[in-house]
């Protein structure tokens, strides 16, 4: 089934940032939906719904590719 997982991403400040991160994460295997709760200039919560288990390294790589920083797990 589909499960959602939250990640924290720093550095996003506008809707274009949101789109970049969403597009990169959407390209990962099994990802069905991405939601970004934008906190401009701060840390934004990114929720990823996936039908397969997400690997944190893959998520980090996608966020980095988009130009932002995955915040270490809480
Ligand atoms: Mo524009 Mo959002 O450079 O960082 S994409 S503000």
C-alpha cells in the first residue's frame, strides 16, 4: 500500500523552489504524491507518499539535485 513519510528541507523560499523539489522527488521509484508545507527561509516539511519504501539516501540526493538541503532526522 501507499505510505507517507515526512522530511525536513531547508532553503526553499518560493513556489518555484517547491516545484523543483516536488519534481525531483516525484521521479523516485514508487512516489505517488509530494506535498510541501513551505516555510520560506526556514525549514519546510515535505510529505512524500510512496508505494515502495523510500531510501533516505535517495531522498537526500533528490533534494540536493533540486538545490536544497535535507535536514538530519529529528
Ligand atoms: Mo528563486 Mo525559490 O531562485 O528559491 S526558486 S526564490
